[in-house]
């Protein structure tokens, strides 16, 4: 039996396992800290909206987000380091 939490992500409610929450929270914090403060809120909102889309696709009939779901989100969006490398290559 796993402990679950209720979270809000970009205005949508989800139920998430405790360890998945910790991983997601750390990931979001790392993303935010890698962004410029002037654009962080807007970019984070866009990222959270994309996460909502991915979670809704992967949940199907399940109700609880687990570690695999969070790993899928991280794989699709990328690590903060990978995002920074893409931005540097773009500019």
C-alpha cells in the first residue's frame, strides 16, 4: 500500500503516489532554478500544461500517478541540463 497525495498542476487535480510526488517536485524545482527569473513563471506554466497532457494520456483508466508516469514525463520533457543545451544550440 502506497501513500498518496492530491496535487494541483496547471489548474488540474491529480492523485499521486508519495515517492512519485517527491521525484516530480524535485524535477520541477530543478527546472525552475535553471530558468531566468523574468521568464520562469510563464515557462513553468507551459511545462506544467504539457505535463498534464502527458499524465492524462498515460493514466487512461487509472487514477493515481506513479513513478513510471513521472519518469515518462521527465523523458519526454527532458532534464534541465538537456533543455539548456538545446537553448544554447538554438541561439
